[in-house]
C-alpha cells in the first residue's frame, strides 16, 4: 500500500484519478494500511480542496459498503468530521441508473454502525470520537443530540484514550455556547503550500460539485 501510494502520487494523470485509485486501494486493503500512510492520504484529500465534495461523496458511499475495511473507515471518518456538510442533501449518480441523496440521518446511521462495531482498533474508535465532536457543529440539533449519545457511549469504552476524548468533548458541549462550539469545530485550514502543489495536476470536477467549490 505504501508503494501504491508513492506510484499514484508520482504518476497520476489527474488529482481525481489519484483519489479514485486510492479509494479502490482502501476498499480492499483491510488493515494493511500503516498509521503513517493513513495520515498521508488524509493530508492529500484535505488539501485537495477543489474535490472535497466529490471525495466526501465517494468515500461515504464506499464506507457504507465496506465497513470491514479499517483503513477506509479511518480515512473516511476523518473526512466525515471535516466535510460532512458538503454532502447533506446532495444527489449524485452511483451507477448507470441509480441516484443517491445523502441525508443527515444517513450520516448518523453510518456513524452509529461504526461506533457499535468492536472489531475496529482503538485508533479507529478514538478517531470516531473526534469525528463526532466535529459533526455536532454541522448537524441539526436533533441529530447533533444523537451524536452526543454516541459520545456518551464512548465514555464507557474499554479503551482509555477513547474514554478520555469522549468525556472531554461532552464536557465542552456542556460549558460552551453554540457560537463557541461552531468556532471550535470549524474545518482544519487547508495547507496553502500543499494546495498549490496539488493544483499543478489537472483537476476534474463532477457535476454535483457546487458553484462555491468550483470557484
């Protein structure tokens, strides 16, 4: 997987093609994806701002069908915490005659499935707590409350780090006002230097990319 990433990074004809093939790799790599590589893939995807909506949509659909792929889930839940707002209410083709529209309920359902699966590593569950914290500021009050319930569930985890994150985030939601919560859970800024490097590649944007993202 490290070699595949290196080859794609060097020889990909476009950024979209590179992302598509990284996703294919993650869908079959199971747990053979190192921590370092997971971070590299996340950095690439987050810094590819022109394709955020496309990337999030593709990863969300793939996660639903490949819940047994830990590497995919690790990358996907990070993206979900940062970019979930870009796919809520968005429709796109996933096959020749099939269109999918993603709702907040779909996101909550996926996060709940991941939270209830004990086969994932401690690192995956800790990343999920981070994702839940980010989602609270991006979802409606009712669904944000469901996400808080997942954090409450995390306080009883047998992983100490997961317990700690869950408790910290819950306390924060109790003591911070709505505006402070939204500010703290804002997206991580894109690295402008890496973004400039990525823009040297040809970027292909699909039809469901919104006008703001295109600009």
